[in-house]
C-alpha cells in the first residue's frame, strides 16, 4: 500500500520522493550561495574598516628610526600629559553632571521636570568646536560677558577687572564637560528607570534615607551605565581638534594634525596616531575591566519603577534651576549667540554664495556617505542575524572598531592605502590611455567618504541590529520553509519591517558626517570646504561673525537626532 502513490505516476516520471529530494537540494544550494554572498560582502566591509588600522601600524613601523626618540623626548610627553589631564577632567565633570541630572529628573517630581527630561539632551546638538568658538567670543576680555560685569561692578577697563582666560586646560575641560555630559545622562537615566521599585522600597524600610538610597542602591546599580557613558564622552573628547586647538590645549589629536599639515611629516603623524590608538585601546580595556564582575538579575515580572518624590515649590524651583544650568551653558547660551550673530550678519551682507556652495558640499557628501554606511550596516547586521557564529561575530566587531578611533587616526590610516591606489590608477591610465588621472580618489572626495564609512559604520550597525531584534525569528523560519533564500527573506521581510530603524540610523549618521571635523580637515580635496571646515577656518582667523551662519546651520541640523532621542526616551516616570 505504501507504493500505491508511486505506482500511479505516469511512465517516465520520477518518484515523488526523488523530486522532493531534488527540490530540497536545489533550495539548499541556492540558500547556501545566497548566504555565501552575504558572508563575503561582510568580509569585504570588515576588511575596509580594518585596512586603515593595518596601514597605520605599517607606516608607523616603516617611518624613520630617528623619529621615535624625537617624539618620545619632545612631543609625546607633553601631548600625553595634556591629553591625560583633559580626559581625567572631562571624565570627572561628565560623571558628576550626567549622574546628578539623571537622578534629579528620575527620583524627584518638581515644576519643569518634563521639560528637563529632554532638554538635558540638547547639548548633544552642539559640536565641541562650536562651543569653543562661541565662548571664545562671549568671554573675550572686551566681549559681552566681561563687559557687562565691568559695568555692573563699576570698572571701566579690562586692566582693572578681567576673568581668568578661557584659553586654558581648565576652560577646555569645563566647556567639553558641559557639551558631552548627555552621554552619561542618557545611559544612566535609562538604568535608573529600569531599577525595580521594590529595591528602593526595601532600602527605605531598612532605614536608608533619600541620600542612602542613591549612594547604596541606585548608584552601584548604575555603575555599568555610567562607565559606558563616560567612555563615549572620553572618545569624543579625544577626537576633538577644534576646541582643543582654539583653547590652547595641545592634545595628541592636535599634535597629529600639526605634525602632518604644518611640518609635512606623515611618518611622524602616523607614529603619534599609533600612540593615540594605544590610548583608545587602554580606555576601552579599562572600561570593560571595571565592569568585568558586574552581574545583575531581575525578576521575570515587569519591573515597577519607583514613584518620584514630590518636592515643595521652593525646593522644586531650586532643583529646576540646578538642572537648567548645564542646558543653559551647553545649549541655550551658544545657540542664542549664534542666532543673534547670524541675524546681524544676514542683515548686513546677506547670505554669501560661498556659504551656499559649502552647504551644498556638506549635504551632498554627507548624504552619499550616509547611503553607503546604511548599505554596509545592513550587510553586517543581517549577516550576523542570518548566519550566526563566531566568525560573523568577529567580523561584526571588526567592522565597528572605527567608531572608537579618533578621526585623525582614521584619516592617516586611510590616506596611505588610498594614495597608493591612486598612484596605481594613475600609472595604469598613463600606460593604457596616455593620460594621467592624478589623485583621483583623494581629489574626488572618495577618500573622505571612505573615512566617514570607517568612522560611523558602528552607528548604522547598532541601529539596524536593534531594528532586526524586534522582528521575531519565526518570520525567518517561515520564510525559509517557503523556499526563500537569505536575500529574498531580507528583501521581503526584514527590509520593510526595519524601515523606522533605518531612517533613524540614517539621520544619526548624516548629522555625524556633517559635524565631523578632524577627518574632513585632513582628507578634503583641494579648495573643497564644508560648513565644519569653514567654521574652523574663520574661528582660527578670529573672524567670528563670518562663521556664525555656518555654526548655526550645524547646530540646527544637530537638533534632529536629539529630537529623536527625546521622542524615544519619553519614559514613563
């Protein structure tokens, strides 16, 4: 009876079991080929990101043997000292500001609390070089602030009264701290909100006051989140070049730029960049070592966030004023200054055609880089989902390492292989076509786009991966059971369902590309200016009024990801 179905088949037909086996084999081969293409694409993307690091190491080791003694004797000690002092100061300040503000808006209820919840994120919209540019003018001895103070105190001359010079290590630490603290605020507040109410209530029943709850319960539980936020802030401080140079702090990043551009010493710049890379590795290793024994468990039930303590009118207004202070210093004051200066400039001379061209350059380059970064990010994230394993996990980590590297390090690492490739193309074109191409990749801006990809690919990978994580695995299994290969599953299921995360990732990457200064300064084509490089040049010359419109445009665009973060972060208190 088991052969009845087979016997009824028409003459010459294959048995159904053989047909099924052949179909299954065909589907398996197609699925393997499709998955292999995704895997190979992931290998290529990871190789693109890893190439600058390998080229940097090669160039640093290839440089003159006499460079290291010179650098160790005259350059690196001062640069390391100032960089370390800057990182320590910024780390302490962002920890204090970010943790305290996160606890205030989480543990207490007061007038204006809802406003502060998202307003405390606004300094993220102001790049570090813009905050330095603004306060150099505002706090100038004959500027607005010191002039108003002298009038109020009855002085008539800067020689009679003047504030300490902001061009100092202390001034740089304060300004960077008030711009970068939202990294700590964002991660720490999320941790405070996920802490179960019963932990706080138990600590209170055991006699802990409000201060004891913070120091003994909330703060220890939030240490991993604080460590992550501080490490992100320190990476941004290390990547800074404009603010440090404007304020007279000679960090490793500034040393790389001056060694390369001013002294035309690429091997020396590569060796300093390698020292920077070792510092980055030390920072990441220290952050992970500090959290090596941190383990937390929560019950299977949904954690109940604790109810914030209601403050009185006077104490509530005082807490609101304290919470508003970092927002005022980090966003309100510089943004107001830029609006006023930009309005005065437009009324006096209108919009410069050069500024419109620079805006077009910025938008075009950032948009093209964003599209490439999103494409590569989808490849990395989807390969890690569809072909899980140690190899794909390692490739994913390699592809995201660029975000931990300062822009100057990425720029030097990219210049070396791209310049070599330019020379190969030029020689081939001269031999085959009889016409040289020159610096095709560097002169066209392709090298700068490559730097953006290597630098910000981690943002796209993280955002796309978060979007994919919301899609149940059962969707993948159902698609595979219907005969869809890896590519078809991505095209018909994952791509349509992950559009919101793609849009958010694209916006974040676009804004970061617009704001990026070190890599843009070092890799931009000749006579090619963006809003960031225009602002840097004008501020370096001291012509602040010329740069106000470019700075305002960058800040306004920078508020877009902050608005997304505020919308996503409307947690229930």
